[in-house]
C-alpha cells in the first residue's frame, strides 16, 4: 500500500485538549487521519482546534472539536488521554458509547506525589482496569505511554519506540499501523497482561528525566534487524 491509499481512520481523543492528546492529534493529522478533539467542554475543544491549527499553520481538513461523548460516538477508534485520577470515571461515563470499538489507552497510573515510583492499580494496569470497565466487546490497547508530548510536538527524529500491548492481535495490528503513522517505530508487546510493564516504564523514565535534568527520555528496542 502506498501512503495515500493506506486506511484512514476517524480518531476521537478523549481529553484531547491536553498535552499528550494534542501531540497525537498533530501526528495523526499530518498522516491524513480525521481527528476529533474531545473535551468535557465544547468551547475548550474548539480552543484546542484553534491552537493546533495555529501550530500547524493551517486548519487541517479532518480536525474537529467536540464534547467527549460526541467525539467517541463519531469516531472509528477512541483514544484516552486523561490523567489517571479521571480514568475510571471517564470510562464509566462513556462506556455505552465505546462499545464495539478499539480503545487506545495512553493513560499511565501516575499517582502524585511519587510520580517516579511504579504504582500499579489492583487490576494490574490502567489498561486492564479499562478492559474490565468496558467489557468484552471493546478491545483496549495500550500505546504511547513512553513517549513524551514534547517529542510528539517536535519536528526531528523522535528517538523513541512505542510498545503496543492489548486485547487481540488484530486490534494491536491496527494500533501498530497508527503508531507507524505518527512516524514512530511500534513493537507488538503482546497481551494486555503486559501493560503493567509498559505503563510502569513511564515512572522509570520520569525518574531518569529528574536525575538527568531532561524532559523527554524514551526507550529503544535493540537487537532486532530491520525487516526488509
Ligand atoms: N504528557 C505526556 O508527555 C504523557 C506521556 C505519556 C503518557 N501520558 C499520559 O497521557 C494522559 C494525559 O496526559 P496529559 O499530560 O495530556 O494530561 P493533561 O494535559 O493534564 O490532561 C489531559 C486532559 O484531560 C482532561 N481532564 C483533566 N482532568 C479531568 C477530569 N477530572 N475528568 C475528565 N477529564 C479530565 C482535560 O481535558 P478537558 O478539560 O478538556 O476535559 C485535559 O486537557 C495521562 O494519563 C498521562 O499519564 C502523558
């Protein structure tokens, strides 16, 4: 498939007014996908659309802002980018609208103030928590936990890989395609039970950021030759 005839999706980003959501929106818009920025407030979603348009130097054809519920109802694939403290309530609220969809969960169970210490919820990870809340018709897939919004909004080499794990190989493959569309290298990191490692790594990276006075450390998988 060429770049032009690759499948395009409508991506509804819940909490898309925030730092990580806008970074992902920027990357997916550049790849030609439709992006619906979701927010608890319609006006805030519209402001995020204006900010992104200004950042990109034009208003991309496929960019819209809506309340979270409308964004989820209108999208093919939902993306969750709210703080962990809002994760459970947000998913419970949108559960009916998310049924039958792939849900890309970007949330890391960061529990301030100890943000550089891995603290997993009882379910094992935020992704497993989401899968329990949403039920079996949804496929929750973890991705982008280890890539900072600063790198997503940057222009150069992102120097960071993305581990993708979650329910079902077919769903992971769709998300791996969307990772590739952001310009990042994605890896199939297996079933949803592996999400605790992927999400936990973020606290390790936050600790490294603090130690080395940087903002955006990341990970690379090595030892696997490039596929021809
Ligand atoms: N920032 C990063 O570099 C980064 C990297 C990897 C993963 N993540 C993960 O991605 C998620 C989002 O991170 P972020 O830095 O983008 O967060 P953020 O900017 O602090 O918040 C994102 C959005 O979440 C919504 N929100 C905030 N409080 C809420 C509440 N109580 N209920 C419902 N929605 C609420 C807000 O949207 P509205 O007010 O418009 O509703 C906000 O704009 C987090 O779980 C984080 O762990 C972040």
